[in-house]
C-alpha cells in the first residue's frame, strides 16, 4: 500500500493555492508546517490500514524542484461532474491544462479523467471510474 506521495515545489504559496483548490473536496485536510504542506486523509471508523498522505515540499538538497518525465499522481474522485469541477478549480488556481476531462480510448469504458500540471510542472490526474455513470460508448 502506498503510504504517501511527495512532489517538490519552489513556491509553497503557489502550490498551496493550487492543491487547496481541489484536495479538500476529496477529504484531504491541510496541515502546514515549516517543512511544507501535508494533505492528509482522516481514517473513518472501522477502516483498516493507513491512508496515503500527499506532501508538497521544497527539495531536501536545495536545488530547484523539477517534475519527473512520466511521473504522475492520480486522485480518484466521486463523479464525472466532480472531475470537471475540480479540474476547472485547479486551472483557476494556477494549474495548466494537460488534457481536458473526458473519456480516453486507451482506458476502460467508464474511466473519465482530466489531466493538469501544478505550478511546478508536476502532472496530476483527477479521475473516476464509476460503472453507474454514463460510459464512453453510451
């Protein structure tokens, strides 16, 4: 199980504006400290196992942060509408469009996704894969 994911940033304020535009809607709570931003999920009663945290921090070596080529963090959301809404909110908060929300032929018929780049260039996906929602073919 993934315990946490960390992306680097050179500008905490810009990163906070971007990630705070959509992560609270996915039940992440921001804990801010001198080491950066920690977005954490609160465990629900009866839930077993750790939930993955998402950290946004300056680099440890002091060199500029850079986005990995081929690296991406994907957040599962509740509905296709939420993909659209959160994609728009993230764009308005300083993100860059990397692929408008919609279906992709390469994935299953219900996989609905929007892609973004955060202000540092890290690639982010917001997706849902709900078989109870309309699919690509219908």
